[in-house]
C-alpha cells in the first residue's frame, strides 16, 4: 500500500506542476490578448465560439465580519474612535484590467 501511495503522490505532484505551468501560459496569452485589445480600443472580440471580453480595473471594498462586529459592540466609545475601528475593518481589493474568455453557446 505505501508504494501505491508514493506513486499517487508523485503523479499528483507532477500533475500539479503541469497545471501550474499551463496556468502561467494561459495567463500570459490572456495578457497579450488584453494588450492587443487595449491597443485596438476593443471592449470585446469574437473568434469562433469564443468571446474575449475586456474588463475594467476596479476596486472592491469589503468589511471584515469580526472587526465590524467588534465595532458594533463598542458603541459607547467616542465617535472618532468608531471611525477608526470602521476604517480598519474595511479591506480594499484591487482587480486589474483583464480579459475573460467565454465560450458562446
């Protein structure tokens, strides 16, 4: 049994490395597609059954549940302190401009 486990682990690690390599190639190709679409000022492009859609860069704000609950529990503190806690509970996530490839059915 340990021999089979060793073989499965080795194959899994090999597959994981291959998937990572393919993901890097895919991301590089999408990056090049994005560059070409930006240069041509295209929002979308259709090729066969695939549609390439250019997304805008955006910033998303989310609130940490734990810190927000903590801020609500401390309602008897001065107002300026509430603002401080609120500001520290907000997390900003920035998504760069990218290309999404969709299969059109």
